């Protein structure tokens, strides 16, 4: 071995030792110093629900609150802290079901482990004990008040917290709705007052059916001169009917298109970063672009189910009527028909996405009534139609009609609009019985 090689090895060895010593020194100074819970004003934006036997209070911590209480950055770990307080005035103990708040919630040791210090066992041990102490603990005995934190997956924009409490032969349910800062997107609640009261028209079932049949077949470009994707969806429900159903099934609002959302989309495309709120392109109906867009991410930004909705001046049984379009993105392709030169490619069988939404919302426990109505127009795989970016699609020509409610409805109790039957589509719900 030459002297030159020996010197190089010695240099590398010393450099390695210096790095290790530096890390040890840094981690030896590592500290975990959360603030006392009572000193952080997170309860100021808490919400309370109660019935004859239970009182439940819920709060979602802001970034600042979370940083103060836990002394770690949960946001960059895609975690969110939810504080729950339950007062049990019943004569039996209850158990809070964490999986109903988030089926993929995080255990306290898991949260602590995600933020552990390198070679600082004392601080790590302190952190683990702290998270265990603050975790919500079951059961809630009669005549007691229990509080603590549940750690769920992070959401931006509107968030529903579904608190379910189980006791012997009894179940108590409480829904909370929060608007979480950080997302530029419209919600159902933003649009409830879109039309002035004098323009709202309550209609009976047969008039509703005829009116839906006469609506345009498709979305259009801004000028209204070229047809786009088919209007294959009708929702009947007020914001508090629709919002919980979609949140429970993993749907999120799509952000408005602006520099920030474009950059987040690019990062997601290039690096696989998580971005469940990627914008959708504008389509037009009633001389305006979609009032709200929702999407359900599936793996990557290339794959998602998305829908666009427009609120109408119609009401049925006191509920708003929305008309929309739902489709399934299956990839990304280049096109000169888009100002961005790229667009999502949709599944040409648009009925698949439409019927898939019906099946999806069946499990939301909010679906009251389902049916189909004519209005889109028949097209086949041999003679398909095209949307604004030249994607082809085919359909049996029917619109899916879904009526939703805030109350919990078992699947076996879902009713049907016996209007039109999609007999040509093997995956459609069978409404002929």
C-alpha cells in the first residue's frame, strides 16, 4: 500500500469520526420541551355536540397549536392532531372508536417514533411517555369526563370528524365539520346561497325528472360552441347532506388553478409527492365554469376519479339539486388542446366511473335514493363521442341521480327512483326489480 493511499484512508477515517462526533454533540443537546396544554388556546375553536346522555367536544389543532403542544412538526409527517373530550352522563361505559375517525390513524408510539432523535435516548423516552399520556384512553365510565388526542391523516380544506361511541346495546354518533386553512377551493357550503331566494323553485318528482331530461347533454368550452364531457351525474342534497358522504369515502376538493397549485402539481408529477387536491380544468354549464370540483386520489396524480358540479335553482323535498360530470383519469398525455400542453386521459367508458360513484356512496351511509334519467345521449365504443381535449368516450346515455341525507342510512334501506333503466350496462345498479 502506498503512502498516498494510507494518507487518504487516514483522512477519510478522521472525517468520518468528526461527523460522528458532531452528530453525537448535536443530539446530545437534543431536547423535547412541549408547552403545557392549558397554555395553548386551541379550545377557542372547538365545537361541541350533545344529546340526552353524552356531550362531545372536538378541536383540530392548527400548525402553531400542534407545534407548541407536541414540540414536533406533525404537518411535514402528514399527521393531524384531533382533541376529543367526552362527558358520559349515561349509566354504562362507552368506548371511542378511533378507526371511525380515520381507519389509518396513528398510534402514539408511532407518532413519537417518527420524530425520534439520533443517539438521544433520554429525549426519545420522554417523548414516547408524553404521547402515551396525551392519547385518548378508553373507556369513558359513567359520570366521568375523558379527554385526549387522536392522530389522524392530515387534510387541507374542509374536514369531517366522525366521533362514534360504543356501549352495550347502544351507539352514539356525533359529526363535526371544520374548515382547515391552507387550501384554495370551493366547498358545498360556499355555494348554498348561489341563487337568490326568489329564483329557487321547489319541484315534484315528475317535474324533476322531466327537467333533468331536458338539460344539456354535455359541458362546453367557455364560449359554449363545443361540447365537452357528458353531464352524467345529478346530486340531490344540501351541504350538510353531501359533505359528510363524500368525506367518508375519501373525496377531497380540487384546488383552484393558481401558481401555488400548479407548482404542487408539477412536484407531484415529477417526484411522486402527495397532492390530493390537484386542480381540474374548467368546463362550462349555465355560462359559468364548475361551481365545485372534487376528486378521489388513486395512487398517483396520474390516476384519480374526479367530478365537477353546478348548483341549479331547483329543490326537491327541500334539498338542492346539483348537475355534474364524473369520470376516471387513467393517465397523463400531451395535447395541443390544453394551454398546459398536458391533460389527464379519461377512461372512455364514462359509465364505469358513474356507476362506481353510486357504489362508493352506498357505503357512505348517507345515500337515500338512487336512479337514472335520460339526457346524455347514447354513444358506443364503435362510434364514440369526443370531449374538449379529443379523448373519446361512450355511454348508455343516462344520468345517475343520487339523493343524500345527513342521517345514517343502512344500505338495505336505500330506495330507488324508478325512472330509466341502464339495461345495456352490465355494471349498473339493477333497478328493474
